[in-house]
């Protein structure tokens, strides 16, 4: 936390300048309310329950989609990295679908899945899938073949070598893809909730803007920033736990 102190000080300075400029009328207080007004609305929204009530569905969709994507992308990435035929089979369709923004699939998903929770989880899963897949594949391809050959020499089967040697060696790349996907998941769930939602933090922000409750709208945006920071912070702790062996490497 001591290392992050300059960054927190910078944030406080920006908020202080915002507060002062809005109070002095240098910026439109209707479009950009005072920070103190936003924090009051933030507290009221949390204490009264509407913001927390809308936040829970969003968090549920984020992690549901993320875990589904991880469960599918990691094994497939491992196989693509170790089975050349499977890579040649799936590489064209992967490169065809990967550049398409996940939000572009929302109209198709609505046709097949409706506008309920299933559609939003599917879109989040789709957005998370490709970064995890490509980073897993890249991590596997970067593993020194000598490691796996040594394991096979000691009697490990191909599956055992994949699980005990290849996956741990590729784990830094896999976790990088997962971390990127968490940020993407947050973006996608907000977009999906704004387009088709009747619940969630994205719906809350858009609804507050429609009725011109600007302080509450900014409170929702601040909540998104805080949520993203907390998710990233927790994931970094988890990543540190799984990669603690790197700190013991000379």
C-alpha cells in the first residue's frame, strides 16, 4: 500500500480540483456535480440499497461468464499448444471470430437466448474466452521442450506431462490472459446491461442518466471503478500465491 500512495494522492488531487472547479462555477455543476454531492448520493444509494441491489447481479454475471470461459479456454489452449493437428483445425475459425467485438454478438444472442441473465453470461463468456485461449496457447508454445522430454524420460505419460510440467510452466501466461479477461468481462457486462438490462450496474447508470439524476449516475460510475480495482487487486493476490515459486528462483 505504501508503494501505491503516490497514485492515491494523485486521485485525491484530481477530485479536489474537480470539487473546487465545480464549486467556483468554472464547470457546469449540473453536468459535472461537485464531488461532495456525488459522494453524498453514493452514500445514500448504498445505504438505501438500490446501488448494492444492482451491483450484485453484475458481479454474478461477471464471475459466472469468467469461470465458464476459463473452464473451456484453458483445456482447449493446452490441447492446441500440444496437438499440432488441433491447432491447424481451430486456428482459422479462432482468428476469424476473435477480432469481432463481443457486443456485436448481442443481437444474435438475443434471438437465441432472449434478454435474460443467460444471454448476458453467454456474452461475457464469449468476451473472456479468446484472451484466455490465446494466452494459454502462447504459454504452452513457450515451454522448453526439454522439460517435457525429461518428464517423459522419467516415465510420465503425455497427459501427466501436460498436467505436471506444461501447465505449471505456462501458468504465468494463463493467468495474464485471465487477468485481461476480467477487465473485458466488466466492460461487456455493463454494455449488455445498458442495451438489454432491467438490472445491474450498467442499467443503473443509464437509468439515472435518463431521469437526469447525474450525481447518482456518477456514483454508479465510481462504483464501477472501485469494483474493477478490487477485482484486479484480489486477482493479483491469487496470482502471487500461484506464482510464488518465481520469487525463489535465483
